[in-house]
C-alpha cells in the first residue's frame, strides 16, 4: 500500500471514530464516496477501498472525467445521488475542490 493510501486510511478512520462523526447526524454515515485528484484515476483509491469495505462501509469511487470542474462536480453528484443514506465525501488534491463544490448535497455529512 502506498504512503498516500496509508495516510488516507488513517485520516478517514480517525475521523470516522472521532466525537465529531459520532454525533447523531453522522452516526448512520455508512457510505463513503472517494474522489481522486487530477492526473490520476480512481484506481489510486483501491487500498483505501479495500480497507473501508472490509470494515463494513459502503464505498464508492468517483471516476470523474477531468474535462472541466463542472463536469467533475456533476460526476460526483451523480454518485451521491446513488447513495442510500448519509455520506462522508473524501477528496484527494484536486478532488478537494470537487468535494467542496459537490458537498452541499443534503446527504453529505462530512468532507475529508
């Protein structure tokens, strides 16, 4: 597993177990949506995906087209629309810009 994957899993795990994410509004957030950065694709999240799904989370990886910010946000919103409950939305690098724009969805309970 890459250093990025190890750091990402550690950060996500810490946030999921923190007091902030155990508040009633977040206690049911079993969906995690991962958004990759620029110049890469969603496969970079594989190690994180494996660990989180093993821990019982429903994990989706957005494969945004990287053609424009608007289209990347639209791809992320499309994945959010498919979730059946509260979501923790996670972005790496440029993905942080995307989740900031898409994070106003009422299903999104936290941005990482």
